[in-house]
C-alpha cells in the first residue's frame, strides 16, 4: 500500500501543479486544454520514478469519484514497477485529475465508442451524442469529441456552468475537427434516365416547409462545397437541366450528374435536421434562473449542412450569461436568402465568438437578434465578435444584430473587430448581403458599439449598415470593392445613428456603371457625428459621389472634385487625405496591406481603443495608419 499512497501523493501534487500554472497564466481552472496540460506537466514533473501504479479500483476507493487521469511522460510510465490487477495505462490516458472539484470529462468517439462504456476516458468513450441526454453536467465538466470523427445527429446541449467554472465542449486527439452534420449522405445511386440519378436510401425532403428549408450540398473532389439548386419535381425530370440541380419525391432524392455521384463527388449531403448543436428552448412568462443554460464554451468543432442553425441556443426568454464559440467551422446552412438559416443564432451577455470560419449561411453568419415575447427590458452587454472569417453570405454575411421593436431592450458594449468578411466568391448575385448589420429598431436602446480593424471585401450590398444606435466607434476598417452587379446606396450607411466617432477608415468603392449613385459613406435621417476625421475615401469611377447626406452639407451626392468645398462647409475630415487610391498591395486578390507611399500610411490619428492592427501588430501610437493594417517596411540594411 505504501507505493499506492506514493502514487496518490503524486496525483495530488500534479493537481496542485495544474492549478498553480493556470493561476499564473490567468486561465480558469476548468478551461485549460488537455494538450497544454500534458506539455506543461511533462516539462514540470520530468521523468518521475513511480514504485507502482494504482489500479482503478484503488483510486476510486481512496478518493471517491475520479473524473479524469493525470498525464505522465512515457519514461515515467516505463520506470514504474507495475503490479496488481486492472492497471491504469497512463500512456493512453488523456485528461487530468481534479481531486477537489470532482469535475468530469466525458469522451465520445463515433468510430470507436460504445454507449455501454463509462465514457470517462478515450479507451471507454461513448459512441453517440444522444448518450449524454439525461447526464447532468456540472460546472467545470468537459465533453470531448474525438478529432476526425463524424456524427449525424443533433447535439442537444444542456448544463449550467459557473462564472469561474465553465462547461466545455471540445475535442481530443489529433486530426481534423470533429464534425456534427445536420445532413445524411445520399448514397448509393442508380441512373434511372440519362444523367438522372436516384438515391436508393429514403430521405426526408430537405425542403421540409415552414422555416425548415435546406439546399442539397455537393462536396467536390477538390474539397470545395457547391450549393445545389432545388427544382420542382415532375415525372419526366424535365427540370433537372444542369449539374447540381436536385428534386425530391416520395422519400427519394434525384439529381442530375454525368456519372455516378459516388464517383463524381466526395459526398452529396442532404440536410435532414434543423440544427447541428441546439440548446433547450426556455420560453414562457415564468422562468427560473436555474433554468438558464449559460457559461458554456465550444471549441474546435465543425458544424455543417443543417436546415436552420449551426449553433442555436434558442430564442430564450432570459438574460443568460457566458457563451464562448472559438476555432469552429460553421457553414452551408439552409437556403440562399432563407428566412431562418444561421451559422450561430445566440444571445448571451459575456459572449465571445472568436477565430471561427463561418460561411455559406443562407441568412446570417451570426444572428444576435433578441426577438422575444416575455422579456421587456432585456439587457445584453459585453459581447465580442473577434477575428472570424466570414464569406459567401446571402443576407448578412457577418454579424446581424437587432431587436423586436417596442420591447425596451438594451444592448451595449458590443465589439465587432478584426474580422475578415469576404463576398468576392459570390459569382451570380442571388440576393444581396450586408457584411455587418445593426438595427436597434424603435423602442430599444443600443449604445457603445465598437467596430474596428475589420477587412470587408466585395460587398454585395452594404459593408456596414447601422440603424438607431448612439455613440458607436467606427475606426480603422478597410473596405474595398463591391460586387459588380450590386447596387447599394453606399458601402457604409448610417440611418438615425447619433454621436458617431468615425475615424481612420479606408472606404474604396469600385462600382463603375451602377443604375444609381453608390457612395462610399451615406448618412440619413437624424444621423450625427461626434467626430469624423482622418479617413480615406476613393471612387474608382470619379462620376460616383464619395459621400452624401440626407440633411447635412452637400446633400445626397458629393463628388471627389468637391472635396475642399465639402470639408470646409461640413467641418468633417479636415485632416483627412484628399480622396485617392489607397495603394493596397493587391486589393483584387484580397491583400489590403499598404504599399510604401500610400496616402494612408501614418496619416491617422490615435485611437485609444485600437492599439493593434488586423494582424495583431502594434499600432504607431502617435501616427497610426488609416485602415485595418499598419504599413510594415522592410528592415534597413
């Protein structure tokens, strides 16, 4: 027993090491990654000599319910004098022991799991996400999915973390992100007419009805995803004219293809479920705080091919707190321009959406829309949407923020920064899409929104469209280009927005022959600026106005050749460079770095809220560059 108590002592010391390290790093004890823990423990503990290894039974007897296992180095395991039955194989274990908080780590593997196992280690992982239903999750618990595995079911998430001990959903192992798909793979196929193929497995209609509409998606051999195009069914299949056309009838899917789809494509995905990840709905006039689903984090997941949502915490009638979504890929949701097709549809205070790739969402990339029935006076704050890559949108490509009118909702301290929003990949304009859309609507209060360091390319509508806000900061954004068939009134439009701080932005419009005027910046109704200076505007077509105002100096259309008159008359942009080409490195290729000699180089004014640029490089604190990117000169020789 002496050697076993030595092992317990080692386990406890390992726990203290983890807590101390996380405290030094400023990381909450419940959110440390297993990979970081493994590396740190190995370096701190070295090759510890163990006299023996405890059996699982001994561990449970000595310390009660153990939720994870300490990671030791390979040589530490080899130096151990192994004896006893049911020995714990430390080489295969991932996780940590938390002896004080009794936090549990659950493992799931679709490829290797077993729902009859205990789910407490990679070797005894559960198989199905549904196995977690009925399992009560506690603050600090983790649910880890095996990297590279795929689940075709909705992940119904529940649980309530704590402000200092979140519940974490992530991955373990190496390889691609674990996938949760809202679709079923359509296979096998039989050719029933020339170039018309019928799937031999029964499938529900992806066009389910109501809000539930999903396009069929084609994963091509080169790794791209192609939207299908729904056509009406007729018995002669006369509507199936082009590749990627599809129709459905009597539980069967039909597509047009010049060869067996199982050969031509990696997969044909038919959406069958509304959501990839879904929280329970909390509705009704009486809701207890204990019902709130909050303080949850999601990291490194891939969520694709659902009819309505990638992640959907529901239109909950509560003021919930705590949601983090990081390093996820979310896309191919719904139908183009659909009424309900969101990458992320959520509202929580204290919410972080960071480092994700969100694309091809039929309505909104991120939907932060407080459409509620029982919560007048709802307040949301401390929300950050940071460093995401949004592309291929069909209504709002990036964040879409709004509230139902007349509810008395308040939203403040919302930051949208460092995002790349790119709609250059939209070839055929099938509905326009704003890059960023914010609208308080009447009877609500939005204030202190911070939009900075965003790079916006090829907008098919407005790059930034704001309604009914007070005191927003719009700074250091780089906006380039319009979809050639777009017809926005302006790339940046303000409607009844007051006390705008608008500084250090580059806005370059490229529309050559639109049917109507399309400005760089337009303000309407009772819009006002507390500060508008140090911006660079440019119209590739000099016959297009660079700015306009419904009620301000110069009226609706002010042209670049009227610059001096406008600046003196309006009092705006008195220190801004005259409108001219910003001289990006290669704007058409999406590279908005500045060339030496750019008029935006070191031509800005300090902005205390923006100390780094889009790529995380420090700003010149005295003379920052205008736009999202600082000019980096090669070192002198």
